[in-house]
C-alpha cells in the first residue's frame, strides 16, 4: 500500500524562478526565467487558461500545446546552461495574469521564487491579492515564495470588500462570539449546579 | 515569523497550558484521569470524537492526497462513517454499559483472560507508535513549510506541549480543549473554501484546469477496489478503534454516546468536503508542490488572509496535539493499567499507577520522533497502514466478540495474533500484487482473524457465564 499511496516523489530540480509582470493599459507582458538544479534539454510547464484572457507567446518561447479539455496549455521550454526563458503577452481581463509553472518543484525550505509586478494601482491593498504582495522599489510590487503560483491575482482597489477581507472579518467575529457563548454556557451550568 | 501567526500561536498555547493546569487540580483518581468522571454530553462528546478522528492524517494527509489524486479518495469517507455506524449500533452501547477504562479491560473481562489482555496491550503499543509517526511527520511538514524550521525542533515542541497537558489533566483537559479545536478547525477549513474559490476564479475554471493537468483528478484516480480497500481499512479500524472507545467511557450514558456519534459524523462531513475542496483548489493555485503533505500549510500561509491562515495552522497543530494526546492516553494506560498493574505489580496503588502512566507517556511520545525523522512514507500512507493493523487485530475480537457469545479466549488470542501476522505478511509479500489481484492487506488480515476466531472458539472452552452476562444480558446461555 505504501507504494500505491506514495506521493509524486519528484527530484527537486527548480533552483530558482524569477517572474516579472508589467501591466500596461491593454495588456500585460510576462517574462519568466527558470533556473534548473541540473542540466537538461527542456522543462515542461503548465499554464492555466483564465476566462476572458488571451495569451500570445513570443517566438522562441518553446512549444505550446492546449491541454485536454482546454483548461490551459502544456509548454515545453528549451533550456540552455540550466536556464529556461519564457515571454508572453496577456490581453483581455487583466485582473488575473497566468504564470507558467514548471512541473519540477522548488525546494520548500527556500523561498526561491521571486515575483515582481509593475503597474499595480497605488491605491490597491497589496496583501489582498494572490499571492500576497509587498511594495518594492521603483513602483514594483514584489513577493518571495517557495513555489511558483499558476497566476497572479492583482489586488483589489481600496474600499472594495474582498473575499479575503470578508473571511477575516467573519473569523474575528466568530472567535469573539464563540468566546462569549462559551463563557455564558459555563456560567449557566455553574448556576444550575448551584441550585 | 509572521506577527499575526505568532500572536495566534502564543494565545492558543497559553490557553492549552491554562486549561491543563486547571485540570490538574481536578484529577484525583485513575478513573478521573482516564474518563473525565463520565460527565461529557452529546455535543462536546461529538466534537471530541470528531477531533479524535480529524487528525493530521486528515488535515495534512487527506488534504494532501486530494491535492495529489483529486476527488476519488473522498469516497473512502463512506468507509469511515460506516465504521462509526457499526460502532454506534454494535459496539459503543455495550462497551459504555460495561464501563471499562481501556479496551484491554474489555478483552480481559469478555474473554476471561489476562493473556488476551496482555496481547491487546502490546498490539495497541505497536499500532499507535506507527500512528504517532504520522502525527509527528505532519508537524515536521508544517514546520518546514510555514516556519522554515527543522522538523526535529517542531516535533520536540509538539511532544513537550502535548505531553505537558496530557500529564497534567488527562481526558478532562483534552476533552474541552478538543471541543475548541474542532470548532477552530471547522471554521478554518470552511472559511478557507470561499477565499480559495474567489482567488481561483470559480468552480468551472478550476475544474477545467485540473482536467487539463490530469484527467483523473476530477474522475477516478483510484479504482473501486482501491477505494473499497481504503474504506475497509478506515471503517473496520474505527468500528473497533481503542482510542475512540476510551472517549465513549467519558460520556454520560449510552444514549449520549449514540447522539455524540451522530454529531461527530456531521462535523466530519463538513470537514471532509472542505478538505476535498481545499486540496483541489490548492492544486489549481500551486500545481507543482514538492510534497503533497505541504499543500495545507502552503495554502494557509501563502493564500489565506493572515488571521484565517494563522487560525488554520493553529487548527492543524491542534489536530496533531489532539490525536497525540488521545494516543498517549491509550498507550500510557496500556502500559500502566494493563501491563504494569496486571503483570508487574498487581498490588500497585492508585498513585503508583498514575505515576507509571505518566512516565510511560513521556517515553512513548519520544520513540516515534525517531521514526518520523526517517520519513518512510507520506502522512496519509502511514495513517492507512496503521488503520489496517488496528482493523486486522481488533475488529473481530471487539465487534464480533461483542455480538457472538461463543467467542473464547483462545479464539480471541488466535484472532488478534493471526490477523496482525496475516496483515503484516501480506503487506510485505502479496501486497505487491495488489494492483492486479485487488486484495488488500486489511481484507486478508480481518478474514484471517475471523476464521481463526471462529474455528478456535468452536474447539475451545467457552467463557464463563458471569463474564458474558455483562455483554449479553438479554438471554441466558
């Protein structure tokens, strides 16, 4: 059973990834560099297909094939000197920008994935996006992660209640409410016991 | 460390320690220590049962399995719930009426055999040492993914804090802490689902991407035979699981036990569906994690808003502590009550039994840490292995033994030992052909145990009527 259940034990081969996204009024340009831990000819990546979003790869950005069912693309990117590059342009709904994810995982102990986004509205709540972004230098919003995400969701404008914000509020209220209910329950039991 | 996570963690562990100290002043006798004075009601009892069931195996292992294999593993839950129903109908009421402190107590009285008691105690020790390995390994995965600290450090912290409140208060402290843990866990995972769904852009888009990654994620990664094997392992072990049984004893009466089981299944249904959704959605967001066991931690730490994420991480650690606590209570009792108190020093005082219980809890907490550091398999795999062993040696003498009066001591010993051995041998030999034969070690173990139990019982001396009367009051022989 151990063999049957054993997880997808893949050798850690992604040493680092550097993804930059430049947001323009009508498009976003994604450039990604993947450093591999070992020499190999190519690396396979998945790219999610998002509703209302079109992706146009640059020539030389590997071989792109649609996934079965049309949920995304399989990309074969060719590598040289342990490094593979991708560049593509995203148009349409720019609230989410797809990111190509190598099949080979990164080392979980290292935050080897650097993500930089240029052009995020200055009034946006960076930490409500996905992944959570932090303000960087020269107008860049940045994140360091242990794993490559399949897309970047741009943070909402200030004043818009996001699902994250709603969840946070709900949880705070729940914890406070439960604490009060617990105290009342204990008080009632003690009172009944005393009678 | 993230400041929100730090505050939530410190607050929670302060609460655990506080309740532990409070409980220590209320623990006087061995029965108080083990069974919380038999005062637990249906809602708290149901939450406790669910918390005992919802362990690291669920929050880390099962979620990770859904991340890796998709939807089909979810059907194994029906095995879990079948086990609970068997327990509610055929096991729990009789055991509660009997009122023993441990399962070996039941074995000893039902079969009028101290030899059977000793064997049951030893088998509990072996199987739960395996289970603790999974719990500690899960804590190591969380520590690595969230805190970036070495797994050994995380495991030792878990051992120290759990052993502390187990030693101080026993079930009374853990029952109420587990009630809170279950609420936190349900809230954490349920709240996580809409947040993840919102990030992922909806159900249709997520399913479409998952189908593209691997068509089996939404369909059948596991076939019917494999799912039956998983369900059998979980269900048969739960029907006779010693650590859940100990919880029955802490409840008010038989009716409370049945109500608590219903409440527990409700909690498990909510958590099971949420865990499935979280596993799948985490795969959408991070399709290539290094280990599926890190899916829950990565999701909580990197995706959810800080307080919700911190809450879920605390819930995961709570689940581990809760299960570790439950197991330490059972294994500690097996050493002190069933081995030391019955064989080494039968005239031991209550104070000596409690002392031995506490010393063995510390020792039994440290041994699995060594094995967890070796990382023999993923968390879910270790959990499944352990459930197969439990089912193989306890299902027949407990469930059949409670409902078939002809079962004898020799039959019980043969059934337990034979079932354990058959499961072990099949696991390392015939198991390799599982994919082609479709026969799992748990099925081999339980069937072997049943055959031995029935055949040997037929040809050996029946158990005295005074022993059977407790379990079969409805008619004479």
